């Protein structure tokens, strides 16, 4: 059954509803725009050979025929219990919005810089193609549950955040690489525990995450072509900031919806620790510093962020007057600011001294 609060309008056959987009919060995926002129003017010569090689990989389009639904999808949504069904729809929506955000950014970049920087434009065009497939596949899966996102409405109405090119590089690199580790971890877990495969979309995750990995490799090469993004004291500060922002957001969000991971037979905290550790390790290949995520203080502070977020959610859901809510929320907000500052000022690890974990 489609939750009535999620429905904006019904289709003619009353089978699929257009879902109201979730309210924007610090934990929801964002849409981005940037300085297109600055992107077009970038000199790729310091790493043009590697970028051309990556573009050639994009041209091969390995997953051209991968995202094809089969009979396993027929009736699969009906097998989920109501609670699992709801948290799975939330997962699909968050994932679809994130992939569609990447599509819009990459498509616009490709269009706007094509005349001045054709190699960069072609790479972005190929990545937009991949992200469009991912978003479409996720949105089609949502329709199995009786809802879909109106992607055209999101394009026109969602707030766009302007990031300078270097911030786009950090954010999208981490988004793509953490996406790889998230998807491959789920895929490998379900290979060993097929009884926990609650929906056939997970069968597609192995090839899917290779798209994410290639996109991350592109941004790795692009940052190396713009040395200021990964060299010097300012670059170190920004790399620390984006690593922390991405890791903290994921951890707080995933623990808040731990029921989804439990439905897959995973513990959200254990899963996130592994994904964060592997993404941190991967980032050491291009970032000048990475975070000390094997320090117990790092996880203790993330857990306190989780507690504060739960208290903020509880305050929002209460029937108290707005001024009372504000009073209840203020110490939690201040606590989160303090915790993020403490996390940021933890001593980072220079990438040349970083030791991968022994597996």
C-alpha cells in the first residue's frame, strides 16, 4: 500500500503514484552547480594521458546491456513486510536522488564546456550517461512499490548548491568511491547470504559499482591534473573537511535507518566502519592526508552525533510549541558543532605514511 503522505498525484491507472520528495536536510542528497567557465579553462596537460585513457574506458560502455530487468522482479516487492518495504523505498529514493544529482551536474558540465575543453566534456557526458541509467533503474524499482519520483519536478524545483570546481572534485570523488565500497560490500555479503537478498536489484550491484569506481578514478586523475587541489596546506584542510563531512553524514544517516541494513542481515555500524575505512584507504592514493578513522575517539564522537541527531528528530516530531522545540534543540545543535570541530582537529594521517589495514 502506498503511504498516503507520500502521494502527490496518481497516474491514470491508479497503479503508480508520484512521491513527494523528502524535505531537504543536512542528510539528504543535494544538487550542485559550479563555475563552468573555470572548468572549461582547465589545463589538463599535466595528466592528459591518464585522462584520455580513462575516457577510452568510458567509451567502451561496459554496462551498456547490464541494466535490464528480468522476471525476478515480478512480484518481488509484494514479498516484503510493511516495515522493510518502507525502509527499502527510502533507500531507493535516496539512491535515485543521489544518482540523478550526478547526472544533472555531469550533463550540464558536458554541455557548457564542450567547445573549450572537449576531452573533459566527453568524460562528463559518459558519466552522465551512466548516472542516468542508475537513476532510471532505481526509479523503475520504486514503481514496483507503487511510487516513483518525478525527476523533472526535482530538476526544476530542488535547491542547487554552488560549489567551486575544486569542491566539486572532492565531493564527487568521495561520493563515487564511497558508492563503490557501499555497493560492493552489500553485493559480497549477499553472495554469502542469499537468503537476505530481499529484492533482485542487488544482483546488479557488482557491475554497477564498477561504474562508480571508474568515475572516482576520473576525478582522481582530474585532481592530479590540477595540482593545487591536492598539494599544499590549504588542500590538506579541504580534504580533511570533505572526508569528515561525507563520513559523518553517512554514519548518522545509516544508523538512523539501521532497519534497512538489518533486513539485509547487516549491522549498520559494522558496515559503515568497513566502508569508511576502505574509502579512507582509497582516498590516500590522491588526497595528501586522510582521517584517523582507526582511532576509538573518532567513532565515539560519531556515536554522540548519532545520539544528538536522534534527539533532534524526536524534538521535531513532538507536539510542543515551536519556541519549546527550539530550546530543546539548541544544545544538540551546539553539541554537534563542538563534536564536528573535535573530529576535524583530530590529527590527520599524511597519505605517504598511511598504512592499509592488514586483511
